[in-house]
């Protein structure tokens, strides 16, 4: 039976914490009764440096339900994406499968069962996807959808309308933990892991209590981080614009020469207009070229794993270090023997 850990990042969530704990414990109980997860499955609250009573409440819940509720206290506020990562990596060593969910109960806890079913059906990652954004404000809905579209244009693979409500098997979390980058955008990283994945669909509700911990400023920062951590396309765009302007400057050259020949120009205009266009284009081109190299350095310093081997079909077992040394030694010996034989014959 698989042990499930539900990871919940919490920042100033004193108003919803007990509600969340209750709702998630109910889900755990139901799944344990149906025999879908192990009895020692648990909820892991990650306190992201809250300034209110969130941690005290987590401690209380752990005191009352020590088996079902556990907590991680981060020393300060590091933001949602890091808090979630801390929770996933802590849970990875103690569970077979993890589900991450926000504390505010906006995501439907009742699809957790479907996620588990899909996990048992062989999926390593199951994305929770919002059906509609009825409960979001018009502003949040349009900006969010525009963002997903833009990410797609920039060549970043994301699951449309999926936030951070997702199931991950242990091996998926282990693979994720090899991504050492500091600019985290989890939604963009998950599709890089690979493995078989699936989605479950649900309606996103209103916040159960409290206010959003994602003000516009944090939202914009997340969006910018999402694009700049995954794509060097903006740099390529500068290169493209530079090339375009140089081509335009060639057209301008033709136009300016014709004007010059027909004599309708003030002296000095032709050379001035050409210099402006051509130099402008050249500068952008040069910046874009330098940018290409910086983009490459940027990708390199992330040191992301280059691939994720899922299975190897091979009967030969890998050699142990001793076996490797032995075979090296044998080759060395046979070389010496050959050489000495050669000398004797020669
Ligand atoms: N959160 C966090 N650290 C932060 C901000 C938010 O751990 O610095 C948590 C928060 O407690 C919640 C989740 O991230 O569980 C999502 O935040 P919220 O529901 O406020 O975002 P929204 O749904 O409004 O986009
Ligand atoms: Mg929310």
C-alpha cells in the first residue's frame, strides 16, 4: 500500500488552517477506508515564515492528530514556490506519493481520489486542471489566460490552467530534486521531468477564508520569472529586430539615393538618415549576438539534468569498482607480456 503525503504551503493562513486540516483529514480517512492508500499517510503543512499564529495552529493540530498531521517550519518567508519545494523534498523521503495543494481550499479536495486512481493506473504526475475560472475576477482570469498564451509563444511548455495542485510519485519528486536552479517556476519544470502524466479536472472555488497571499506584485514577479527562467526567446527577438531594421535601412538607402538623384533633398540628409537606420540596426544586432551567448551561459549555469532515464533493458549488470580495477590490471599485464614477447622475438 502506498503512503501518501499531502503537502500544503502556508503563509499567514491562521484563518483557514483548521478548516484545511479537517477537510484533508476527511479525504485521507476516506481513502484509507477504501484501501487506496496506507494508514500512515499524512498531511505536511509547511509554514513559510508566517507572521500570524499559523505555526502554533500546526503544532496544535500535530498534537491532536500526531499520525495524520505533521509540519515543517521554515526559518523565514521564502515564497510559495520554495516553500512547496521544501515540503516536497521533505515528503519525498517519507512517502511513496505526494500531492501538493494550497491551504485555502480553492482547489477541490474531492478530486484527490481521482488523482490517486490515476497514479495507480501508472501515471507519475497527475495535474489538477481548472475547468473554468468562474470564481476568479475578470482581471485575474484575463491576465492569467494571457500569461499561459504568452508562455506558449515563448516556447515554455506548461499545462494550461494548471496551478500547483498536483500529484507526484516519489521518483518524479526525486527527479525534480535534481533541478538545482534557484529561479523556480514549478509549473514549467514538471513537464521537463517526463514520465507518463494525466490530468484531473475541477472547478476552482472561492477562498475558504482569509485573503489572497498573491498580490499583483507577486503575481507579476511569478509571471516574469516563469518566462525569464525558461526562455531565452526575448534575446532572440532583439536579434530578429536588429536584422529587420538593417533590411529596412537597405530600403531606406534606395529611397534616399533616389531622393538624392532627383535633387529634392537638403544637403546632408541622405547620409544622416542612412547612418541612423543602419547604426540602429547594427547595434541591436550586436546586442542580440552578445545576448545569445549570455543566454547560453544562463542555460548552462542552471546545470539541469540533461535527460531522465526511465528504464534500462540490459542483462549485463554494471561492474563494481573492484571489477573495473581488476580488468584494468589484466589489460596492463597483458600489454606488458605482449611487449616483452615482442622484444624476445625481435
Ligand atoms: N503562500 C506561501 N508563501 C507566500 C505566499 C503564499 O506559502 O509567500 C501559500 C499560501 O499560503 C497558499 C498558496 O501559497 O497556500 C497560494 O496562495 P494564495 O491562495 O494566496 O494565492 P492565489 O490563490 O490567490 O493565487
Ligand atoms: Mg488561493
